């Protein structure tokens, strides 16, 4: 279901210059593009450090990561070390127009690209800068996560070592924090004419999150950290069970309704009544479900162990129990190939790779999803953008190519 | 450093009605509040299902989670089952003004609060609705994560069971996706006068993310899923090491500069040169650092095992190696108490609890952070909001209280 509902492209006409790499900035830029903005990703000639990031396509060696995170953008390649290249970039960043003058970057130590420098050329510039730590120290998702305490509370209770996450959650969250801040600043600029220099540190996104969940305040009160407790959900009931055919399901009872459904469907009501009486507990209260999670889990386990997943799936679904199956990403793909869902996924023909499984935006207008997009070749739009935004003529573009100041791609010629 | 820079409150004047619970909607609303918006959280009388969510304060029993996720908002309590209560809510949602008519919700099955119903009262309404699955099936963060394949690729290689995350990453990301969509729709409404009904499914946020990292396309090409591989960083070099005093550090070498620094500081250059020659490998290429991660890790491990953390910390820091220490959330708190950092954290006097460790927004204006905030009591602003937005007189408010249609808090009287 593809639609041209303009509500799906609310940022149509907006131009954003993105000079960032890896996940945070690029995922934010990709999101703005999905909302209709013209996002121009700037790379040094040859590409930034993320250009060959894994996973790579087995077919052509192109990065499946880069093409996925930069889809729907225009790509320009400019020599960022040359004075002429830098002047082009500054001119692009500060080009006039109410829908321009917006920069997202994660560069370190490039004073010519600082807000101080750029805002001299365009006073109402909006620049969103992403750092590692707020004090400028370097950090990446995989170093921030252990630092803020999450890795130490993740994994099996009997695990000797902390478990770092594989999902770059802080990067993704920082990217959407950047888009939120950028659009808020744009709202203000439209009213007051004033620009903004917004800075976001990846580590701050993580510190704020663990504080916003109450975890720091809790550790402060308790004088100790919450221990690892495997797949149990903290403060309520939720854990994984294995079925007779070795499938694994995550079952969660956050509310009384969930709990009642789980008791009923597993026919464990009498046992839990007796346990509640004996223990002086009330399993309708989630605190007690958490306190007695081990005995609740042990009571429920035989029901799951006695049934194949197909039966567990059918019965839990009918009963309104909150659960899901643990799948691998390959099982997600297999299900997509077999059933064609979920609807957010689809195959696109990615130039430089071929057909790849991709996703469109999770932001729907009513029931309607937006369109799929593919990634540009590196430098595919260098000439187009410089001509369009800065008015450079073909002769001038030719000279800049010859001088090695700018580069295109095979597709741009 | 608290500042009154108006760039920190770009959404000042905007009014948002939030009728959501748990993490996604409330964290999004909190973010809008930190950016200056007047966010009114609506609860049923007695509070929504998240009102008593763990962690709870040992001092007073109040939820550290709820107060952290709802700070900076105004709270109103209305009987959502009564016709009169519903009419008040609809009137609040659709009250006039260019800076109003914005609703965030995650309700299921309340047709009186549907976009269809509300937009009849205010045609340019912006409503952002958060679902579990796009087809309306229920899901929570802890069920979505196993479903999209992340739990199965997380944890030690020898772990029999998948590791579900403890961080509600999808909720947090959905919350910021909601704020991004909301502000994009507001941008469009300011230009065209048109409202929007945006829907976001928690599961879609997760499906899109694993696609956007290239993970689905990779599994599709390989015909299999990436296996668990502990704390190794996929496609590059990064892993944890234990020091002589049992501290643990995460060390990452994403770039050649990182790798050179790590070789040099650990005095392993000759060994790696010999290994590269013998293996026909080039560890300056991150693909080879990943392929030979076990032997690289084994080569580096003795250096870490021979030194206490204080020395490792000093030496790696001076050499520009990218690393961090695994800490517990309690160690984050202890460091804050000892050193007063990071600057994003601070203690606030939370009514109903007392002093609690809290965070302000990670969005800074230049170097400046915004202000700290505390959470309201449930219903603290019921009368104030109904008087201010709907013009209800004291006698009418009294009647609604007596009829049990609205409720206040001790502090609101």
C-alpha cells in the first residue's frame, strides 16, 4: 500500500546538509528524508569511515549498512581538506532560503565547520552537532553502554561477565533526539527568525535514559545496583519459556488482565491460589509477581514444555496472553518471504547491490505507509546539488572535478 | 550551569495533551516538555497502569519510574468512563489555538478518542497514536525485542538461551519517533493548515531498525542469522578485557587510528606484524580485525590482565584508545556523588519522594543545558487546566469533583 498522501511528507521542501557518519546522524537524516526533506549527505572523496561498514553484500561488496542508513538522500563528495572544497561546503551549509540553513554533523576538530564560523555566514543557521561525551571526549555506542551501567544488568543471573548490547540503541536514540531538536529549533526559527546551535552527546542520551527510567535514583536509594536476572522483566512478570519443540517464547503479564489470561489458559489457577495463600502473596499485584517470579516461572514451565510452539501460539493468542516468539533475524526474513509481512518491510532494487530487503518509515499517515527508498552512489548528486543550490555552471564543475575538489559517481555522468 | 537561553525552550507556548502510559508516549511527552512545551498528561482517576511501576522509592512507595518519565508535565485526572469526563477530554484535545490541538496517545479501543471522532471537532488536529503492532495486536518492548531477532544475537557465544535486553530501547526510540513525527506534522500544519493522524507501531520501529542496520538484508543473503558472539563488535574490533584488579573495560578499534593507538600502547606491534604476515591478513582493515578477533583478543589480553584499572585507564586515555569501563548503575551514582559529574545529572527535590538523582535534557544550546524538572502529583493540575483551557468556573469544577468526574491532588487544593 503506497500512497501519495502529503501528510506522509510533511517536510517536503526542507533542505538539510548532513555531514555525519555511522548510525546516529545518518539515521536521523534518513528519518527526515522519509518525512519528505531533501537530505544531502556530504562525504569526503572516497567516503567517510562508515562507507565500508559491515554487513557487506556478498554479491558486490557494497555495505548493506551504509546503503540502508543513507537511503532516500542525495550524496555529494567534496575534498574536505582543500580550501576550495571547504568553501563549497560552507556555502552549501549557509545557502539562503527559509527551508535551508540546516546542518547535522558529528565532526570533531573542524573549526571551519563550527557553528561560530557558519553562523557568521548565515545568522539563523540551525546546526545539530552530535558528540561522544559532552566534554568532547570520543565515545561510540559500544563504549557508552557499559559506561552507563546497562551491560552490567543484562544477561543471565549466573553469567560471570556483563553482556553488552548488539543493537546500537544509543546511536538510534541519539539520531531521533537530533531530529526532534532540529524540528523544534525550526519551529522557533519560523516564529522568531532565530537559529540555534544544538549539541547532543551520545553519552548524555544514555545517562538521561537510565535516569529517566528511575534506575539511577533506585541505585542511589538502595546503595547497590540491580543484579542481572536473565530474561525476567523487572518489577512485574515476564520471562522466557521453552516449548516441547525447542521454540522459545517471551511471556509477559504486566497487567491483571494479562495475568488472569495466563493463569486461565495454563490451568494453573488452583496452584497459584494455594501459593498465594501459603505465601501471603497477591499475584494480581505486579510487585508480588516479581518477588515470586521464580516459583511462578517454575509453576508455568511444564505447560510450555508439554506443547509444541504451534499449539502454544494458538492457545495463548486466543486467550489474549501477551507473548512473542524468540526469532532470529533470518527467521524474520523467512517469515517475510513466506507470508509477505510485516507490511513495513519490502524489497527494493538497490543500485550497486541488487534486490535487498528494506524498510520504509514506521510513521504512518493513518493506515498508510510511505514509500521505500534506495541509497545513492557516493557522489551521485555532487554536480546536481552544486548546480542547483550554488548555481555552479558546467565549466566550473568541470574545473572542480579536474582539480580533484569534487567527485561524482558513475551514475552521475 | 542553568541558563534561560530561549533556544533551550523552542516549543514554548505549544500545548500537547498526552494520554499514554509506560515508556514510549510518556518519554516523548517529557522530551517535548523539556523543549518548552506545556505537556498535559491525562490519567484516569487513580492513575494509569504505569502509576505504580517499579522501581519504587523505598522512602514513600512512589514510583521512581513514573516520576522520572513524567517530569515537567502538568497532570490531570478525569473519569474516562463517564460521558461527562469524556466530553471534557475531547474538549481539551480539540481546544482552539494555533499552538494547541495536539494529542499523543496509546489507547486501544476508545472510539470516542479516535482521530475520526476528534477531527470532527477540530479539523486540523495532530494526533500521534502509538500501537504495539501495526495491525493493532498488543506488544510491549520485551515481546518486540525477541520477535525482531535482536535477543537471539545478543549474549555469549556459548549461551544456550537468547538474551533479552533490559533497556526498553524500542519504547524509548518509539517515543522519539513520535516527537519527530509530531513536530514534522506541526511544521506542515503551520504552512498548510492541515492536521495529521500519525500512527507508529512499536514493532515497526524495531523491524525498521534491524532493516536500517542492514541486518535483515544480510540474513537474507547469507541464508542464516548472525550468531551470538558475546561482547565482540560485529565487523570491526571491539571486545571486553579484565584488568588485574577485576575491572572490565570495553575496547573498540573502529578506525585505523584507534587500531594503531591500541597496538602501540600495548606494545603488541611486532606480534601483530608477524601474525599479519603469517595469516596473510591486514589488521588495518576492520574486516580482518573482525575475522581474526579471537587471536587479536588473545594477544591483547595479557597486557590488560597484568595491570590494575587505574593504570589501564591512564595509559589508554593518554594514547587515544577508544574504551570505557563496565560500571553498574550504582557505580555511576557513586562517581556522581564523588565527582559531581556528568553534568547532565543532578539532584532534584521530587514532591512525594524527596531528593532524587535526575537528568535534564541531552539537548544543549551550545554548551548550556536546560533546567531540571520534577513530576506533578496525579491530578495536581486538573482544576488549573480545566479553568485555563476550557474556562470552567470554580462552581462547575466543584460540581465535577463532587460527581467524581474529575480529581485533584493534595497539592492542588
